[in-house]
C-alpha cells in the first residue's frame, strides 16, 4: 500500500544523485582553463545547464513512462532548490531570490529547447552558435575552443544516449572529460 512512497523516495534520491554528478563534473578545471568558461555564477550556471540538457534529452526520449517523467521533474526541482540556495549563499536577499531564480528558470528552459532543437536537426552549426551565445555569452572565443566544446557536447550527447535508461533511473550517469582542443596556430 505504501509502495508509491518508497518509489518516490528512490526517484528523489536518483534525481539528487544525477544532479550531484552533473555539478561534480562541471567543476572540472578543464572547462575553466582549456575551454575558457567564465568561472563565475553565470559561467557555472550555463555549464550546468548544458549538461542538464543532455540528461533531460535522454529522459525526454521515454517521457511517456511515468517514472521517467517523475524523475525529470524531480531532477529539475533539485536543480532549482540548489539555485535558490546558491543565491542565498551569495547574498541575494529573500525578495530577490525568487525573481533571480525565475530568470534563471526561463534561461534554462530556453537553452534546453534550443539545444534539443539543434540536436534533433543534427545542425552542428546552430548548436555551436547556441553554445557560443549561452556558455560564452557571445564574448570573443577562439574557433578552436568553440569547435572543441561543441565536439565535446556532441560526444556527451552520444554517450548519454547510449546509457541504459534503468541506470539513469537509478541515478547513475557518467560524463567523459573533454579530450582537449586543437590549437588555433
């Protein structure tokens, strides 16, 4: 009779595990050194959103299944709870937190939509433009870095798509580290 409660707790743990794995991966120094992602709240947010989009894309492939849609919702809730906490920790006042998290939610969903759209169309050029606009906020970035991060994103997309859904539902996903960038010289 109470099985649904345990199932929800298990999915909630899975969502928190997935989110923790995303955050841990996006803290890898290579993103901020070799790939020139700005080491700021915005840069970290955009890198997290980029990786979240990969997991959400995987979940969207089976979204009609109830545990999958529940996990997707819980994963996003874990992310927004974390963003709320992060805003408070950097000193955003109670009145400003809701507004700032709402802005981040709109930005997040916009990024997810564009990344998924470009992946679905296999449009590398548009995907790279979206990454440049979002991850780098259109600041001048070398073609080698843009090509490298786009290649990395596409490799991760393939990697995550090959994951067994049961592993993702159990809260397990592994991202590969970027292999490096080609020199512009």
